[in-house]
């Protein structure tokens, strides 16, 4: 659950060349955890992150992030706990799919299905972990059982050329 007491600041132009102490405006980064979003000039989400010390985190991004030079806008949300901010970050990454985030976007390679869990539970798990395109394609295929005919029966045994065992 996302913290209802979060304080969300509006998207604003971002001065990536500002001094580290001037990267944030009054009130941003206050709280136990902050979710920050960077956007390109056209509004494309570049990166979403979480931090308990936002000014320090942004200073690190300035030095190492490949997207820093593309960032034109920033939005910050402050949460009462780091845990609430971390939950919000995962939800934001999944919903907005920023082009430079890697964590939270990779689908698992395996998923254990227990048919006893029921269709609704299995579908919810697919929606939670799989890319939307994969879920749509799977739904299309599951709705078309004619694409998957029953496997052919095994061929009957061949008489005449079979090796014999035992003595006669």
C-alpha cells in the first residue's frame, strides 16, 4: 500500500547544472523517503528512483548517470517512511516504464503455476511480473485452443524388425 500522507511536488524544470545544494527546491527531499522522477524535454520518463537522502543521491547521479544530460524536468514525492517510498517507486517504475531503469522491469525467467490456486490468482501473478505484451499474447493464445491440437498417438510397434530377447 502506498502512503496516503505523501507530499507530491509538481513536475518542474530541472537545472542539471545547478550547484548540488540548489538541485532541490524548498520542501523537496523532506521525509524519510523520497521518490524522484526525471523526464526528457518531450516528457518521456528517463529514470525513477528512491532515496532517504535525496540531495546526496542526485549528486551521485550527476557524476555517473548516463541520462543526466537528457534530464529537463524533475518531480519529487516525499513519504513518511523509506518503505512507503520504496513501494511507490516500484509501482511508478512498472506504470511509467522509464527508459533508463533496469531494476523492476525485468520479467522473471520462471514462474511456478499451481492450478489449485485458481485462474484469478494465476492471472494476477502474470500481470504482476510479466511484461504487458507477453500477457496479451498469452491471453490470445489461451483463447484459441484450436492452435494446439492434441498430440498424435504414439506409433504402433513395428513387427518383423524388432530385436528378440531370450531363447527359443
